[in-house]
């Protein structure tokens, strides 16, 4: 339902623990200088994300290393494209929140910025 918490993320050093609304661990991340790695709840690889390059673009890959999305930052907005170059969604960032929109421009959720 709208406005309900789906996940919380707790960051410690270069790692994040992702928990669902009932407090169960659903995944973790580990960050290096060049990349952020994602793991599911049993510790298996769930993909990775490159750091933003000089053009404001980062690449998200699945567990097999295939490009799933490219994300291009443009000021307070990001454009998310699928592996075929079609717009899959956008984001808009304010001081306190990051808003997500699907490819039709409909709200797809938000997250609190710290």
C-alpha cells in the first residue's frame, strides 16, 4: 500500500544490511572503490553497480554480469534505461527524499535521504 515502509537499509562502513518491513534480512551490499556488489539473503550474488563515471552514468548488472540498466544523472533527476535503451523509469531528488517514477511517469515509491 502507498506510504508503507518496504525496506530499511543500515549502513556500516562499506557494507549495507537490507531488511524488510518485519525486520528480516533480505540482502546485503559490499562497496569497493569501483563497484557496489549486491547479495541476496543467503549470500549469493544478486548483481553489481558501477560507480558514477565522469558523464554521470552508472551501470547495473545482473548476477551473470549482463547489463540490466544504465542510470544517467542530470542534476536532480536520473533517467533509467533498460539493456535495450528504452526508458524504464526516472527519479527526482529533493533535499529530503528521492522519488521514483515508472516509464509512464506514475509514482513508483520514494526513499528518505539522510
